[in-house]
């Protein structure tokens, strides 16, 4: 990505010399760019490039800290009226959005593919995810957040309720790998809780988020409530955290630490979903047909640019050779290419940086003695950032790929003997985002899962079962982050919990005329008695 002086006529969506999308044209990109929260005046521009071709898609402004402050102010204004709406009024917007995102998916799929370079099947995951999350929080936000009776200090005499208030303005910093999902689904939970949102999408992929915003406003979201600023993370992150009441971040562990420090300075909450070096364990009793298909999906979905994808694959010795042969064969059959239909299984890497990191990890491993058993080569014949899905064996601790997240279509396959060894190897990483366990013995699957230090563990699936169980929390252990998305945790984090207690008849202190010493003795006796009554806290 390079910056350029503001152009009068930004370049068109690539139509010649590259694959042509049928549903998103230049006019769509111009319309979406007009939604960026930028104050009047000239801004330097950044180029958004289509990874399939390496050509300019459209320029977007590099917003300034002032633009961010302005966006936060406008969002805060709009939030007051939105917070006063009932849950069912807010839900109507998200149920309409659910229908719109499915109905207009062809346009959305083109936009996602154009700016991320992914295959259409993986772009569809984002459409489905948006619909599922919008429906989930539309239907369940009230249940998660409505006032609840809690046990009072004194039975019958203290009536206590737990309330949840919106925080105000939620700042969201989103990555490029799932540019619609990561931008809009976290926003959906924040908005359903009664907040406004200011989003900073990645500069490589702002248009998917802007498309989601356009559909939300068409569905009835009040203008101003959801603002999008485009620019460099290191320049806009600070001002966003300065103005927001909470920050939700998805991206690298290094940036996550910076965000956590800044949020800490302001004493605002943050949730961070960060990197992973996710393991998959295949036990000898596993259905090897299903396990190999699961491994292909788990390792190469979205060209491996998926925080929950598999980069370390441990196979029990007894079935190692058979599994590897099947996995190698299936990987070799994956169709790579750039097309705006479902003709290809795998698309392009998102950028030169990602491709370079992948190539570096493979070269380093090969130089230190690893064997490439599938793939291994870049495919410039298909597009500037294409690379084959790649399997390595013989990987040792000295190799970068053994510990660093590649975030690409690269997996190392290792052998293990016992369950204890498999668990130890799975946990031998500073990360703890996702894991996958394959066995016909469900009891063992659940036992092993609970011993793995990861926020989600899929038994006989790679990543989709936990991700799509949107009623349950999703997030990382260890260096993979703090906080959760999805379920109750994914919306409660956007609220301030308040406890309101009404005290009746007698106070929680010595009544008038009763000496403190006598009151303490009475209380001591009462507390001792209560501890013998089952069910009393
Ligand atoms: P990154 O963490 O730098 O970028 C993610 C987002 O954070 C982008 O929107 C970026 O503009 C923003 N950002 C960057 N610096 C910031 C700052 N100081 N303050 C606020 N926001 C800031 O990640 P990257 O450089 O795009 O990718 C590097 C690596 O991160 C990848 O190779 C991969 O390992 C990991 N990654 C993980 C995820 C995930 O889903 N967990 C997503 C993207 C990248």
C-alpha cells in the first residue's frame, strides 16, 4: 500500500487483464467511499489494491486524529436516541440487516474478494457469519442484558437488581483477513447493547466494512451511529482509544499489547483477539477420511489467513504414514485461482507482506532440514500473491515455522505416541486460540480438549463448530488475547453492570437503641446459623 496525492479520478475496478466481478463496479466503490467519516478538506490518499491482480481498486483518505475525534463526537450524539430505543426496536434493524446481507450477497462477495483476494467460498463464510450473528443478537440481546433479580443481602428485606447500561462509544479496530465479519459482527453486539460504534478497518480492506455499514443504514440504523474512519492503525489507534469508552481489537499479538497499554492508561475495557499457532491432534482411532478433509479445511481455508486455522498437525504414530499420504493427495487436488464464482478452492494471499512471510518460513525450514511434501512454491502465473498450499515434515524447534504464526497456507506435520505427549505438544506454545482433536472416542475427545490450553477446541472438526456455536464464548488463552466475542460474554463486555438494591423495614446496621456490641453478637450467631442452611449463600 502506498500513499498518493489526492486523485481527481480514482482508478476503476480492474476489468481488463484480470478476472471481472459481475456485481461490484466502480460506482459501488465510489458510493461506499463517500461513507468514510472525513471532515471537509484535503487528505493524503492511500491505495487499496486488489490482490488478485495487484491493481488499484480505489483510493481512500488517510483520516487524521481530528477526523477520529469528530467521528466519536457524532457517534456519541447519535447514541443517546439509540440507547433510549427498546431492544425490540433495535432488533428490527438487525433482522432486516440479516435479510439484506443474504439477499445482496453477490455484491458483498465481489467486494470481499476484490479487496482481500480470497476465494468465493471463504467470502461466503463472512456473509453467513454476518447473518448468523445479526440474528443471534437481535433475538437474544434482551435476554442477555435485561434487568435481573439477584439475591438480596437480607432475604425479603433487600430487593436487588442487576442492570446493564451501554458504555457509550465502542471503538473497533478490525483486521484484513475477514474484513466484513470482523468489522460488523463485533459492531452488531455493541450496537444491540445500545452503544454507538467508531470502526477503523484495515487500510487494505475498508470497503467490505463500508458495505456492511450501508446495508445496516438501509435496514434502519440511525445515520451517525456507526462511523468508519480509514487510515493507518498506528496513527488513528491512539485517538480512537482516547475518545472511546471501550475498544475491541482483532489482529496481531504485538499490536494487541499496544492497544491494551493505551486502554489501561484510560482505564477503559478492551477485548483482544490475537494470533494463534493452532494444533490439530489426530488419534489412531480417528476416521481418517474425515480427518484429512478436516485438515485441508483447517489448514488452508482462507489461504491459511485465519486466526483459528491449523498450523501444527500431530498424528499418532500408528496412522502417521497413511494420514500423511491421504492429506498430501487431497491437498494436491485443491484448485487455486482468481475467479468471482465458486470455481476455486483457494484464492490469493492478501498482500506482498503476507506472501513474503510465508516464503521466508518455508525457506528457513528447508534450509534447516525440513521436507516439503506438498506445494512449496509461489504461483505468480495466477496472480502476484498466489502460493501453493504447503505441507512440511521434519520440522524442528530451530525453525521459525515451529513457533511463529505464519498466517498462510503452511502446516507442519509431526508424529506422537501417547495422549499425554499429544497434549504436551499441543500446549507447547505461547498462544492458545483454537485446537482440533480427531478421535472416534468422544470421551477421550472431550478429555483431551479440556486439557488443551485454548479458548476453543473442536472435536472432529477443525474450527467451524465452535466458531458457529455463537451462543458460546470465543476468544484466546495466553498470548492469543483477552475477552470474548459471541454469546453472553460477547455483549456483556459492551455494558457497565450496575447493582441497585432497595432496603426495606430494617437497615443493614444496628437498629436504633441496639448497642453495636450486642448487634455484632447477634449477627455472628445469625451468620453461623445461616451457614448450616443448604442453599443460602
Ligand atoms: P496488525 O495487528 O498490525 O493489524 C490489525 C489491525 O490493527 C489493522 O486494522 C491495523 O491498521 C491496526 N493497527 C496496527 N497498529 C495499530 C496501532 N498501533 N494502534 C491501533 N491499531 C493498529 O496486523 P497485520 O500487520 O495486519 O498482520 C500481522 C500479523 O498479525 C499477521 O501475519 C497475523 O499473524 C496477525 N493477524 C491476526 C489476525 C487475527 O485474526 N487474529 C488478523 C490479522 C493479522
